């Protein structure tokens, strides 16, 4: 996941820091999917192994079950009638 959308900062930081940025809040609002910290790998150690563009990324886990329940209850209507 692009680091700017992850709800935390870990890669390249001195410690794990939770913080919901504007990008994550928009993502969650649009999808209903909650993201959280992954397996604790500092991906900045691998930035020199990318070919070409070197994006800042984080490894996340995604909670799809809650999003599915919310959509089935009508809370997150993606295609509402105009």
C-alpha cells in the first residue's frame, strides 16, 4: 500500500506510529475497509532494490468482513439512485 494511505508510519521511522492521514480516511470512507499494521517489515530497507521508481510503501492488513456487513446493511451504497 502507498505509505501515504496507510493509517500508520513504520518504514523508515524510528518506531511504529499510528495516525490516520487524509488519504486513509478518504479510502476508508469510500470502501468501508479498515487497514492496520501488517507483519512489521520496514520496507525502507528494500528501497534500493526497486527498478526505476522507488515508491514509499507499507505492508497492511485489511478487514473486509466488516466492510461486507456494512455494505449489505446499506450503510455504504456505492451506486445510489440520483
